[in-house]
C-alpha cells in the first residue's frame, strides 16, 4: 500500500498531543463506499478483522495499523466514511480509512485521568462513554477542510451508571443502544443528554465488546467470552414488542472470541453485499427461511457443498415455494431419496458431498410449518465422505401422510440448528411426500413407558438372588402393514450391573429367521453412535441380536458395580441403545412371537474359550449350562 506523509514539528495543543511525534503523520484514506462488512478491533497491538454478520466468518484485514497500541471505542462515520477510535495505550483519538492505517488527531480537552472503551459516530459527531465519568462528544466536521484541525472534546453529562463495553447508534431513531454486561439489560441513551432508558431484558449476559446496527434497525452484539454473535430486533416494525420490553438476544452466528473487543460498522448498509457469496434455504417462510427470521445460511468456502456443483450466492432465502433453482444455476442437486418415506419405517437418502464434512437434517413430520418439534431432526453432525453417502433414517411413527418439507445442512462446522449462520457449506430444502397406506403401530409396554427385566446369573443354583446382576429397561415399537410386521424398533438402557461375571445381553425374535432381516438397513445405535454391526448373530438361523457382549464394560472405575451400590446409585446410565430391525419386504411374520420377545443374558467366559450356539440343541449333543446363558423360553446350549 502507498501512504502519504508530511513533516510536522512536535507541538502541544491544549490537553492533546499533536498528530506527529517523530515528524511523520499518516493520512488515512476514506472508504470508497458504505461497506456491508462489520469491523472488529482486537488485541494490543490492535488487529482489524472483517466480520460477516450473516455467517460469523472473519478475516484479518490489517495486522499493523502503524500504532503499537490498542484501539477501542470505534465507530464508523458514514458521512466522511472513516472509522474513529480511541488509542487506549496513549490516550488519544485516531481515525482509520480503507487501508486501516491509523492517523493521530489533534484534540483539546480530552481527559487524561481515564481511558475510553465505548464509542460510536453519528452525523459527524464522535461519542465516548465511560461509566462513572460521563458521556463525551467530539465534533468531527473541522476535519472536512483540514485534517490537522484541533477537535474540541465536550462532556455532555457526568451521569454514566450503566456498565457498557460498547454501544451503537440506531440508523433511524438517533439513539444509542447498549447492553449492561452485568444484567443483560438493554438500554437506550439520549445522545443530547446522556440519559439512559431501560428497554428490556435480552436474556443474555457477558461482556458485549462489539455492537453494530444494520440499515433495517437490527442490533448485533458480539460477546467477548465465546465470540457468539446475537441479534436484537429493534426495527421499526417491531415497535410494539420493544415498547413492551420484549427484546430477546437471539443467537445469530459464531464469531471470534477475545478479551479486547470493539466493533464498528456503517449502519446505513445492508448486511449482505450485492455480490453475495452466501447460500440460503428455499422452504416457505414459516420454516425460518429468510434472513429476517434468522434463517439458515452458509458462506461459500469454495470447497464444501452438496451435489455435483458449487451453489451460487443468494441475497436472501427464496421462500414461498420459489426454489433457488429458478434463478442462477441448478444447485439443489445434492440430496436424493432412494426409498419411500413411510411413518415408522426406515428410509434411505443419498447425499452427495463435495468433500468430507458434517450433515444435519430435519423433517416436518407433523406438517405444522416448522422443524422445532421433538423427533424432527433425523441427522446431527453426521460425518460424510466425499462422493455419495447412503444414509438410513427412521420416519417418525406419528408422521402425517402428505406433502411436507425437509432441510439438509452440510458444513465444516458442527452443532448447527435448522436456523442460523455457518461459515461454510450449503443448505438444501426439499419438499417430500410421506406415504403410508395400510400402516399401523403398536407398542410394548406403551409408547412412552419401559419394561424392566432383571437377571440372576447363577440361577437355578444357590446364589444371592438379588436379581441385579443385569438389569435392563426397554420398550418396543412394531410397525405393521396390513397386520404384518415390517419393522421393530427396540430401545432401552442398561439399568444396573451387579455381577462379577462378564454377562452379555441379547434379544431373540422367535419365529423370525435371520434371513428375514434386511441387513442393509437394520442397525444398532449405542450411546448415539451407530455400531459397526447390528448385533445380528451370524451362527444362528434365528433372528438373535446381541446388544452387549459384556455389560461389565460399562462399570466405572470408581465403582465395583454399576448403579447397584448406594454410593454409586446416582451414576449416569452408561449404555443407551436403539435397535432398528427391518424385515425383508414380503416376509410373512405371522409366526413372530409377541412382544416383549425373548431377552436373555449370556456369559463371556474369561478363562475358557466357548462357542455359543443360539439354536436349541437336542439332548446329548451338548451340555446345557443355563447358568451361563439363559432364556425365558428355552435353554441355550454352550459347547465347551
């Protein structure tokens, strides 16, 4: 970059220091436009970052402003198109232009007994605030004709009782707004008197070191501790809620954290450039599609997308069934449904990813116009490989028949919701049809309750009979088509392990052969992670699923047993499981035993190698060791 300089002598002007200390003065060059980007000032020496408020992405714009100092209390003057700030290291006023080189300004009357960390600019007046010291103003108009003009600092009031770390001017009502860090309360301030007015509780606390407005009257604040960016609706259209003190701070995006934060932005600019590099969703507005509703959006990173081509940028969500493909390029091609979507059944979706990343997805099962209900998120941070990924998900058993909407978000980030910003990836919204002729559902013991089974591993031999060697609670959901079972979902948790033996736990579906099980979609999920195997026992003709080979693995080091001793009774459950058993189409399941099926325990011998035989053997062909493996209906044979 090229900087203009001029020689000046060292001069003392009132209480301020002349712009040059060693004979050089850096002249800032004004911004060409009123930019949509927000500017974040951090660290000492200060570094300037550009922040995309829509997605939360940041980029370093300037690591050397020419000052070995911290700059805080910054504000953007959209008349002169400069950023003004307070040099906290040397207690002086500076301004920066598009090259982010600091120009030291001459002032008179600037306090020297304290620093400033709160500031903003409005209509060519720079406002500074310090709790316990007051509100101060600096008229910037003399700089229009002479950059070396001496700027007079005036104290508007000594009253300053709110604990602020930044405030910002509303672009239309001419008031300052800031959040009290201690209480999370939002205040407005009369710029002419400094009088504060309580607006309402934002619901968030912390050090909000950077605050920005956009042209529509939305207030954005960045929290130092975690970098999270929140948005408060102070737009004219929300006047009723504002007057009633309803001003929640809604998480909008994830930004950078810092212990020295301050922000500036041209409040007259929209938050999205005309040459947007942001992808939005396409579902109707009730699904929080538009930016005004904190809809989902992804900054295009050039490498992470769904389908065979990178998406184009959008100005906003294209809602009300106006698909994104109707404008720009056809980029909504990353998600394809391989099988029908039917209540209670498993379905396969093929997702094509440009690279490895994380997928989250939602379906509006009850067709109420949102993705907020329990069970409507079907994938959460599902790791995808580059290329096609065939994923299995379970349709909610209570899903309504008919047309509804789905949302798929792919990103390098995790923890995304169906709304909010992301620094990478793409969002695709798809209309889907839920079908289900002749389907019905039945439960054991009910849709919400659990049955509990308890085992004594030495039965029928003499033992303690405390019935806590293995304790499991589980429930079953069967999906039937025309009275024929087509799927069984078994979910439960390990309630206790009070045995010294290494007991496993399994469930037999008597009357169902293992060849009747659809191996491609049947799966076992343990502690929210899909197991490598569904647990279907390979050496049996029957459908037997081993949930755990050794329940003692879930004992914690701090306890000899799991949730049986008084001192360990409050331990968290260490094993939750869900078994999805999908039955091959056309299978006759009239011989399948009734729920609750046949749960049993099995013993993993530690010192003796044993072969487990799951089907019942005839007498004399093996030794029955019911102490080692037990079934409520038939003894199981161990060959030793």
